C-alpha cells in the first residue's frame, strides 16, 4: 500500500468515527502539508466517501454508492481476516456451501485451502480463482453479467443458477447492518441474489466487521432473524446485541490476531499434484 493510500485510510477512519474532519488538524496529524490533505480529500470525495466543506469535509455518501472493490479490500483488513478465520471453523468436510462476493467473504475463502472434500458455489470470480488448482474443492462459478469493477456476477442467469441449488451453509457479507433495517446492500442485484441463497440454505452465517454496524445501505437483504450466526471482531453495542439476541442470532467474536494463510505456498503442491494426475 502506498503512502497516499495509507493517509486516505486514516482520513476515512477519522471521518467515520467523528463525522467531520478539518484540513489543518489532519495536516498536523499526518505530518503533511494542507495542500496534500486537500488533494486527498478531493480524491476521497470523487470516490464517494465524503463531501468537501470550507476548511474540511463531512461524511456524506449515498446509500447506493458502493466503494470500489480494491478500496474495500483495504478497509478493516485485520478484522476481516480474523472473521474469515473464525468462519472457516464452521465449515466441515463434505459441506456444500455458498459464498458471496464481498471482501470479507474473500478473506474467509482464503482459509479453505486445506479442505479435501468441499463444494463451493459463488458469484465471485476472485473466490473461484483461489481454488483453480485445488483438487479437493469443487468450485461452481455462477453465470451472469460480469460486474467488471467487482469481479462478480449478477443478473437473471446468476439468479437461475442459485434458484436450482441448495446449501448446507451460506457465508454472507453485506454492506451494512442495523437493528431496524437488518442486513442491507448497496445494489439491488446483490441483495436479490443473497436473499435467494438464504432461502435455499440450512444455515446462514453473516460475516460483518464492526465498521458496518448501525448503518443502512440501499437495498435490504434480510432481517436479523433470517441469520443464524453473526461473526464479527468486536462486541456489538447494547442496542444491536439486544436485537440480535431477540432474533435468536448467535454472536461469535473473532480475535484480530490471526496469521494469514500463505495462499501461493498452499497452491503450489496442490497444483503439482493436480497436474500429475
């Protein structure tokens, strides 16, 4: 990650927590010029993270604005990795699972390399590619229209794929979660597919980092009661916890201290064995 991206991550975290930022204060905190901060704020405004004001910026984004996939992969990465590792403990050999196309779901999928008898169905090109040379994981990539900036598939063909399949578990990440709106997504197409998969799964496990708590995106995926387990990295506040418990959702807290799997090293012997067969 470059220096400018690190600065922008700090700015995003600051404005998420405080709701507003001031150029002079950011310049002092980041030890850069005010001109550099203004440039960063302008770029973040173009990406939809904030709205520039005189002398600073405020948090103001559309409910339907979806930050680029490459940007989202860098946000709360340690939390997502921890959530992914904990979620992997809910997978058993022989399972048939659905994994959605979110960035937290991608972190979860990285922890499935050691399985030898597993079927994964996903609309994510990123996730499907992880198992290209893994003979122990049967991977089904849903068809559909490619969302080029996301590396995922949506639309009628994708819906038909999931309409004819049923799962032991669905591992789902969404853009937002709140007691009133439940789980929600930036775009309707994603929400429709996730809602369908939930109805075809014995158990739905939501992978949600704490940065998505008490937020509502454009399109509802499901209510809290439609999820069986919530895995997150921090204990939710009292209002969210009360709503989850009343909805019979089991809350699992993952530690952020987790060692990332060495994907390249794991794939190499698998690839050699696969080619030798």
